[in-house]
C-alpha cells in the first residue's frame, strides 16, 4: 500500500467488508481507519465525560449494542444509508419509538462526523416514520375521586403494607398530580426542594431555568404526614434509584388494581399536570 508492505489481520469474516476496508485504507490511510465498534466506545466515553444522566446513557448503550452487533467490524466510512435502513427494518417498535431511536443514531453519526471519521452523516438519509400522536387528556373529576378512594382503601386491601408506606403512596400521587414531575423525580425528591411557602423548586428540563411550583394544601399536608426527618421523602438514598422506582411502581399497580383500567405507564403520565 503506497509502496509499503502491510501484513496484519483485518479481524473480518466477510470478503466484501474486507475489500471495503482495504479501499478505505488506500483512500484515507490506515491511520485514519476507525471501526464502528471503536467509534461507539468513544461516543459512550464522551457521553459519560459530559456527565449526562444515567437514563440517557442507558439509552445510548442500547443503540451502541445494536450498532456493534450488526456493524461493529465495518469501517465508519463504509457505512451506507442502506445499512442503516436494513437495521431499522429489524425493529418492531411503534412509530414514536422508532423515531426516537433514529434520532439517537443520528446523534451518534453526527458525533463521528465532527470527529472526522466520516465525511457525512448517513443517518440523515433515513426519513422518520409517520407518527400519529393522540393527545393525553387529564383525568376527569370522577376518575380522580376513584383514585383517591383507591389510595384511602389501600391499607384495607393490602393489610400487610406498613402504615408509613400507605401515607407515602398518597403523598407521591398528590405530588405528581399537582407538580407535573415524573415518578423518577418524585421518588428522588429531597425535603429541601419545598420551601416554607409550599413551593416546589425545580429546573426546567430544556432551558435549565429555575421555577417555583406552588403546591396545594392537600399535597403539602400529605408530604408532612410522611416526613420522618430523612433528607428524602420516598427513598432512603441507599442503593440504586431504579430499584426504589420499581418498588413504587409496583405499589401503584396494587393501588389501581381495582380500577376498571389497570395501572400502566400511559395511565401514570395522566397523573402529571392535572388541575394545577
């Protein structure tokens, strides 16, 4: 190659991929060769260095695993639009989930483009799927009364549940309903986030601007009832937040098991941002 004899393993089993790799070496030089697997590793390392949230990194790792499994040994410059189309054809997701996964793949190849490993982003050549989103409506007053009834009778139906858990469960639901925060943020809520005037201090997720959300008296009273002096309302702080989150989701399922529609993630989202 360019007058220099090269003898090394390509670590490839596919003849077409090996030929493509050698062609890339001839054009760009062997020193600029980067495999998809190597690029994925650098991408995740960059995400961790930027101190992204664990939930985001977990999603990126899922994309990394899929890219490495199907394209890991290919040179970055050899990845074509049709390679990504074939990858998308294997997905069995809804339109919304497919669109989100494509956005993550675009972000990965954008990172590679900025790094100089590819000349253009092949993921931009894939069109997003058609999405039909139905607006999520809040619970009606009648449905909200049923939820309160389910929370008040939780101890009767699940007598083995400690009284402390029963109080915390009601406080958790009231907090999500009147603040609009996700269950993961609610479970990790610290006592210092609520001031003496009953306002919840948060940062907007997109802009990062601080906001104060006034909570109604029932929500404040419920939080006071389950306040045992711990820095956090619904989590001891020991172990992983994901474990505590799973426990509270299971308790919510038990609370709503008597409803006509069982508790689900879509039902959970309805608890947020209603009747502020």
